[in-house]
């Protein structure tokens, strides 16, 4: 992806999903109990009161470290299966 394409994507997300960007998480980054390169992801999840982090990088988000924060890491496949089981009609409509 070029820088221009990336900026276009960011602009579209900001326009259509106003609450998708978390900005008050940076102060939390140093205190996150996972490896340094992924702390920003967990900090954003905490700051946005997220219950789930969707990632293919599950090994770096161990349940024992996420449980105290009441956050679960799921693969994209598991997330979609979970959403389908909870909201079948909505997921079908989206697809």
C-alpha cells in the first residue's frame, strides 16, 4: 500500500467510523503487561473499553495477561464465527 492509499484508508475510516480512532491511549502504553512492540494495541483496547482484540498474533496476547483487563484476543476467523453465532442475521446482511 502506498502512503497515499494508506492516508485515503485512514480518511475513509475517520469519516465513516468516527469512534474507531483511539487517541487517549498513549499514556497507558508503558504500563501494559505484554511485549513492548504490542503494548500500543493493548493500550488502545483498554482506553476504548474494548472486550476483544482481533489479531492473528495470538501468541503475543496471552490470556493470563489479558484476563485482569477483561480483554480477550481472538483470531479473525474465531471472531467472525463468534459474531455469526451471536448475530447471524446481521452477519449475513453484511456479507
